[in-house]
């Protein structure tokens, strides 16, 4: 593909699962895409490699001109120190580099988490709900959001919750093992398919590219914040599994219902608006 001066250039920092899905989508939309990750051999075809280790403080060699930067690195299960290295310190280095680089950045996107919410009794939350997280992951994410939104760069935060998809089969594995959640108490969970994480980011980038209004903050969840008991019993029925063990409590995620109206109002159409559609696609 021949790129013109009008071709948008996008750098995906932390081009792993969601980042690679986004890269493929942006390539189909005519973007020139750079992907930053430690093992660049795992980047999708057509993505320009930027080899760097964010945890080691590396940023690699960037192109001279960048229109969009998407920071979607993942700390995995590295604990509080790992979270801070990736989400706060790594993000801070990217923000500082963008401030010092005199290109015409159109927007920086940071993928955050619904862990910033403290609500645990099934409350509805949205982008203006209070956030007072008690766990370190939510606290670090909230600090990182503030870093981005106070940076004077054009920036947007997307709070994803309960990402699942190919290779992200935590809930399916629990149910396959006979485990389902109890409905006493009722614990609400929120989800989004990895394809919709990428689709939502691509949609917001395209809005910005065409001069449309992009808000600084969005919730990235599907339209069906259902009780975990309902989700796991439905999965058991679909897989023909007889439950043998009930899980009481909701673990790290607490219990809340995230409202996605803002991204719907922005015109995004979900690939999988409910866990039923999304999980059926994984089981087919």
C-alpha cells in the first residue's frame, strides 16, 4: 500500500492481544500502524515494529510524525510494582516524549479499567460516578488516568471491564470445571469482547480523524451487565455441564453495573452486545 501525506499514522504502545486486533482494524481503514512490544515477531503482518520493553523503561525508536497513540500495555499478574511500572511510569515516559516531540498529535488514548470504581452492591455507574478504589490496581489506574488527562495533550481514557475472547477463557474454564456463581448474594459483572475493545478504539480514532467530538472518558463494556450466577448457569447449559460447586462472592471485581450509553451515543455498534453473543462465538 502506498501512503500519502494524509495517511494517518498510529502508534500502539503495548501491541498485545487488544493492540494487535486494533492494528489489524486500523490497517483495513488505511492507517500506517506502528506496534511497540518486546517480541516484535508476534506483531500482525503489515505493522511496523518498535522493539522496546516498557517495564525496563524503554520506548524504542518512534516515527517522526504520529497522529494517534494508543497506550494499551498490560501488566498481567505482576502485583503493585508491575502495575506501577507499566501503567504509571511507562505511560509517564510516553506522555513526556509526546510533549517534547513537535508533531501534530491528534489524540492519545489510554486503556484503563473499571477497577477504578469502588461500588460493590450492584450500583449503576457511568463516567461521572465517584471513584474511590481500595485495591492497588484501581488506585494505580486512577493515578494513570489523571496523569494523561492533566497532561495538556489531547487525550481520552477508555475504562474496559471484564475483557474476554480467544485466549481469554477464564469464565469458560471455571464453568467447564463445574463451578458456577451463587445468586446469594447477587454479584453483577461487566464484560466486553476483545474484538469490541479494538472496535471501540478504532471507532473513536476515526471520529477524531474526521473532526468529530471525542470525549475524554468512556466506559468500555457491553450492554448486558448481568449477575455472575446468570452468566455461569447459562454457560453451563450451553456446554452441557452439570454444576458441582457454587462460588460465593465476586472476587476482585466487586458488584456494579457499568452503563455504556456514552459510547453508544458516539455511534459505536457492538459486535457482541451481550455475553450470550460473545461466548457463543467462542464455543462455535
